[in-house]
């Protein structure tokens, strides 16, 4: 097994899960900060963040993102804050309205694909604009790869200078109507990242629903990094709801122990990803 420390990303809220799905889903800013702090103490070093409006609906409100970012930075010093520019929270350039907040990272989907009941639209002009805003504010993109073409597109953008540093690619598997959790495809994704970005290029994987623990296992055992959290999965198993984001982080930590990989500290995570040190 690799001795490379494993970065654990916790996707705390997302756009879809509600308290009807699981009462532990954090909705308000205060709940999100508290849940993130618990996950940070359990071993997570990246917080993938969405915000909700006063009715609990997905939002791209920069003011809410600012409050969440400030709260995480205050209560989880050193943790990497990654804001979502996903399409469920807004339309067009509103999806990037929080980028002037200059978080450490932001998600970037570079192509379109099917979702369970809709098309997840990422038109080229919007992708180019989001990438330019991230470069402008010195934000590292995390490439959300729902398809092989998205990895190849990220490489093209990197070569063209639209992405400044070597891309950090996350494979997303298990979304209905998109890429299922397929081990041979996963292995080819890993091969493709190493071929295009270098054998030492860091990468991550996320699984949706019951595939979360599967992708955690594949990624950690293969030398990659792992995403977990209530955004992607609200259950520990078929019979039990996850009591917290921290509980899902602890499952990933247990897999790191199984495969004899150290869990990355926030300092190690920033070094692996080439991120600046947090402001004093």
C-alpha cells in the first residue's frame, strides 16, 4: 500500500437531502458549521459546501456562502474550504457568484451529463467563465468527472492555460443515468489521470448512495483520496441512517487503517494539493 496520506473530503449538505431523508442533514449555516467541525475533528480536511435558503432550498447566495466560509475558517482552522458551483443551486453565472470570496477550492464540472430526472447542463461558455473566475481569484478547481470525456476536457483546459495548476480530478460514480460504480471503468479513470497528468497526480473518488463506501474502498486502496458525507449518502447501511457527517468520515478513516494509509492532516492536504497556507 502507498504511504501517501489520504485526504478525506466531507460533502456536508448538498442540494438534495432534507431532514425528512435524515434529521442529521445540516441545513442552516449554524448546523453546517457544527457538523463540519465534528467531521474535521474526525479526520476530514476538505469541506465541500453548498448553501440553502431560508426554506431549505438550494441557493447560490454569496452572502450565505460567506457566512459558511467564515464559520468553517473560525471553528476548523486550516481546513480546506471548497465551494460548490453545481447546477442545482442556480443558473448561468449565478453559479459562480460566490467565487470572489476566494475560497481555497471550488468544484468545476467541465461537461454535461444525465442526472436522475434532468440533464446536468455545463455549456462550454459557462465552463470557460467559471474556470477564468477561479484563475482570477487563485482558487484551485476540483474537476467533477461524471464521464471519461470530462477528464480529457480538463487536460485540454490545463494545456490551454485555462486551469493554472495540475488539475485535481474527482471521479463521481453511482449517479442514476450517469456513470455507474464499475471497477473496470474506475481503474481506467485512474490510468487516464496518471497518463495525462503524471504518475504522482492526486485524484479523488466519490460514490453516491450505497456506492459511497464502495468508492471509498476503491480509492483508498488504490492510492487516491476519498469523499464522503451526507450530500452523497444519508445511510450507514440499509437499516441505519448515518447519525452525522462525522460518522461517515470515521468509516473512511477505518478504511485508511485497513489499508495502512495515514489520514492526511490539513497541512499535508494543502501540500499535496499545492494550496496556500491559510491566512493568519
